[in-house]
């Protein structure tokens, strides 16, 4: 399974708590794709958890001076086994070549980390799920 989880969102505060938006299999942490607003300042994390045994996390930073997590940001997390990337405001911020295999279909979208906890607290302009991994050019255009 591959795709892109895309958000245009703003956190309500610059607090030291994590907040997530997830695509999961039956509201379970065993198979999920999550975009976290990290407890650390201005860090957005993309995370894949597959079959409870594989967790891959990559961190993208919103550079100080170009905005804060309380500003609206366009974030795309591309997940494909061997090809993960997090894009923020038109720029690729982090990548991973980690491999994974989901053992259940991702079918539920939640404003939390995919298991009913770590709820998202913020404003959402756009939220979309693409069922295939987009190209770098498409991700740059989507998040610009």
C-alpha cells in the first residue's frame, strides 16, 4: 500500500504536546500513517507503523523565520515502502528508504494518532488522502 496524506493545517498553540492526524486500519496503531505536530518546537513528523513490528519516523522542520506550527502550513507525507518523504510548504524536508508492509488496509481517517489518543488540536483547511505516491514535482506543487 502506498499513498500521500496531505494537510493544510495550523496548530492552535505552540505547546509542548504532540498532536496527530492519522490514516489507520480499524483505528489501530498496528497499521497506520500519521502526521504529528511534535512536542518539539516547529517539528512535523511523518510516521509509518506497519504490522506492529515496523516503525519508521521522519522529522521535518519548519524553519524559524518562515513560519510556525500555529501558521497554516501545507504538509504532505508520502509513504511507499522504500520511499518515504515529508514535504512542508513546497520543500522536501526529510526522507527515508525504510521498508514496510501493512498487514491490513488503511481505511479510517482520524484527527488523532490512529487509536483514539493524541488528538489533533488545530484548524484544518484541507485534508486529503491520495491512494498512490505522488512524484516530487507533484508534491512540490501540492505543498507550495
